[in-house]
């Protein structure tokens, strides 16, 4: 009964980002066609933003893949984007503005229900200069991103993404913290 398929977009390997993205766009179109031919027209494909710098998976790259077909919905992994930026994007001091800018980009680029009901992953993530090192728990506060500013914006803007908590070992507890934080707004 599952309808959403979350996947990584690939890596660059020895090719340029542009070449890797062109390959991924072609593969995306072929995947949509294969799903349709197999009777899975209601399947929602969700390319994920990635945490390592050498992987395809910037917000722009994921949104380019979403433009292949209106059924393709982004999986925004906020921890991955935080790690990819080495803690610059969604840092405590700028998190609210950064989240707002990302949500604005979704609305502008997608312009439809996918910007309201996107898929998301959330956890704190440690990083190195290459991006993501490892997922953490909400109790590990040395790294981000913070969740409270995101929850406030989701409520304020009446957005309803599916959010999967990917904390390391405390997924249920940290998911409950997300639910409680949202309910308290």
C-alpha cells in the first residue's frame, strides 16, 4: 500500500555535476515510464537532498528532477542540507530565514500541491568538510539543524509534509518531540 519511493539521486563520480545531472534526468524520465508500464501510475517518486558534497542532491538538483514529471515530489532532508553546507544553512542564528527561503523556493519552482505535501527527513547531523558524517539524536546539540523554526513555519504557512525522523537510535523519541513541538504552537 505504500505510494512514495524515496531514493538517492546518485553521485558525480569522475564526471562533472552537469553531466551527472543530465544522466539522472534521463534516468528519472525512464523510471517514470517504467512505473507507468508496470501499472504503478500512482507511485510517487521522491528524489532526496543529500548530505555529502560529492553526491547529486542539492535542492536545485532535486527540484530539476521533480520537473521531469508532476508526480515526482522532493524529499527534503534538512539535516543533509545543513551538513552539505558545513553548518551554514539552517544554523541557529539563520534557521528561520533559511527555512523560509527553502519553502519559498519549493512554492516557486513546484507551484503546486507538491510544495504543500512534500516529503521530508529530519535529524541532527554531524559534518566534515565533505558534508555529512553521521546522524545524531536531538539530545546531541553540538550540531544542527534546529527543528523549532521549521515547525513554526510549517504551521504558519499551513504546509503538511510527511516528515520522517532519522535520528540515530532515538527515532521514536525524537519523532514524538517533533509532534509535541508542533502541537504546542
